[in-house]
C-alpha cells in the first residue's frame, strides 16, 4: 500500500491545560500520532481552572520547543483558549482537521466542564468549526497511569475521524476512570450531571499577620439519574458527553416570552 | 407604611469583572440600592475575559473597602467566580436572594457569554441556586454613560425579584445598547446568536528583538435570524438571553446513541 503523503494526512491539533511538559499531553500524543500529522500548541505553565479565559490585558509569548522528537510543538504564555487561537492564526494558518485537548490529570465531568481549561480549549476549537474532543483521566497525580486512557483515546479519535457525516461543531467531553484497561466496562454516551462544589475556604495567616484564603470544597452530586457522566464513571464506564456552546435556556426563554415580564 | 427592617430586606450580592472601582459597578449599585440590602464583593483588578476561571494555584486576598458610603463592600484578588464563592462562604455566610453582575463596560452578547467574567460570576451564582443576572452596556469607555442602563437594570431587577414562581437557577444575560433612554425601543427575550471573532494576532518585537502577540479580532455574526441578541441590539432593543449551565448537546447525544459509535 502506498504510504500516505505527509501533506495529505489530517492535521491533529493537540493542546491541554496542565502545561506542555505534563505526562497527560505526552500520552495523548502517543495515543494518536499514527492517525495524522500532530501539531502541539500548549501552555508553558499550569492553566487548570482557567475556564474560557482569554488574555486581553497583556501580550502573549510563543516559542517552538523540542520536546516531542519529530513532532512540531509550541509553548505559549497564554491560556488553553489562547493556544487554540494562536495555533489557527499564527502556526497552522488554517483550521486543523480535529482538535484534541488533554489528557487532563483529574476529572472534568459534570459542572467541571465550565471551570476546565481542557474543555474550554476544545470548545474554542468547536466554535471555530473544528471537531474537537477533551479527554480527562480521573487521577490528579503527575505520574498517573495513562495506559487505559491511551487505548480509549485511540478508539474514540479513530471513530470520530472516520464518521462520514460529522457536525463541524462536534464537541465531546470524555472522562476516563482511573482503572486498568480490563476493568473498564465500556463507553457510555451521557448527559452532564448537576453537581457542584460545596465551597470551604481555608483561612490562614501570612508571616505579617494578614489573612489569606485557599479555595477548597467537597464535590457533591445532586443528580441521581443513571444517564449522567458521574453515574457512568462511578460504574467503571468511560463517559462521553456531547457538549454545545449555545447556552440559551430555551425552556426559560419560552416561559418568559409567554409571561408579560419586561413589557 | 412601616419601614421594612434591615434584617427583612432581600440581600442583593453585586459583583463585576471590570474591578470594584469601575463606573459600571457604581451605576449598578445606584440602580438597585432601594430594592434590598446591597453587599458588594468584586475584584481588586480588571478581570475581563477571565471566563469561568477560578484560582487554584495561589491563595486569595480579601479586604473590606470604604468606597460605597454605608454599603458593605469587599475587594478580592480573585476572579469574578472566586468573588461569588468568597461572598457566599466567607462574607454573607448564606446565599443572597439575588446576584447581580456588572454593569460591564462593553458587550457580552452572543458567544461573549463564554469569555465574560461578568456572566461567569452570574453563572456561578446560578449554579449555587441563586437567581442571577449579568448586565452589560455596549460601550467600552471607562466613563460610559449609564443613564439608560440604570433605568433598564431597575426595571428588570424589580420584575425578577417580584416573580412569584422563580427558578432558583434563573440566569439572564442582559445587554443594553449605548443609547439615550428615549432611543431604546424596549426589552426583547432572545437566544444567543452564533457569532465569533475572526482572530488576528498583532505581532510586535520587544526591545530585545523577541516577538510577542496581542490578541485582536473582528466580531462576525453568522446568525441571521431575528430572535438573537445581536439582532435585538442592532435594532435598539435591550436583549435578555435566558442562560443555562447544562452544556449537554441533547441532539448530538441522541444521534450518537442511535449510532453504534464507541460500542
């Protein structure tokens, strides 16, 4: 069989929020490098919890790095969303065929989709019309075991790339339980669970006697239905939540339209 | 008529993303101070474009400030979302009756809902079960004229506070055209337009000859329907988009469930 020419290979843009040196992004690259021409554009510093932040008040830096052998890689001083914007406008000078974000060290299920830099990068790409997937492993450790995650990533990315009719705004939030491959029961299409953090700020005193606060909180799931991502993960399934960026609450919209409020 | 006791007044939490010294937040306070007991918790520095970012990697500072006469006000080093979390957990020690965010200097219609710190603060409150409204004026100037905006804010907040059956996750994205009151045609319930920025990074050289990049871009509306926020604003209406934080794409979810993908 003739070898596919480099120029004909689909371009796979890879980013993340943990930073370009993390094991998670390396694992993602290893998982998909046989599926296309990989280009990496990722933050040069940890950007967890950055949500859909963009950098407005200061300029951005960007430099080519030699961290992935023969794969083109750039680190930027920006947020994950900035990375996607820079990749399209300044590095690729075109839209990649797919954008993959992660593999995040830690869960991005349920409400975390809003706080997650990993998912916001994927969402930014989807807004741009680039099919996009965010991957997260339920293990925060810097040396987490990505063995099963890499198999899941390869399977999902292959299938999405092979979809005949693919929504250009396709956006998936994939979470993977921290289990060995043989313990994972399968892949479930889910909805986002209604869950949230019960905040509890830790109060401390600095050496000068002034107070400061650390954000901590307990994750609480209020959603007892069985088609949520939280349920799937608890039951050893990989969760796949299709995500949209139209945040209109259409139910409330028609209620308000029927009422005479604001007239 | 007996005066309502201070303790019986509804608590109105006010925050923003432009920072606690901005004219927008002062205008919001002036617009609603007769409607309840106002408490302000806002960033001590500009947080525009911070989206749903939270501060994880460093601790937060918070101090009481004397900027609003007899109204309790706190500034924090955190993001708008952090401000809401701190307000509930450390300042009010309860949920306020309503949370108002803004008035933002500049538009937060369409896709901007994702990048906006103003809207993310309101969304954080809605997740907590606090009815919440984000307000934005289509004028970026620091000394923008908030005369019409204040009238709109007073009307909408009064009506929302008086709603008999109110969804505790009620969340509205209100944008106000930069016009004198008599030029505003009314208030329209809308959906979020599909629009985006066509990025164009400005490239410059620092004094040491190294490149840096400023994020710029032209706003482009791809949504030609007449029930969008962009249409309403263009036609001199105030736009009100009801917003949700369940990002599940249910259409794509049922498509994927019907397909045999990922089996």
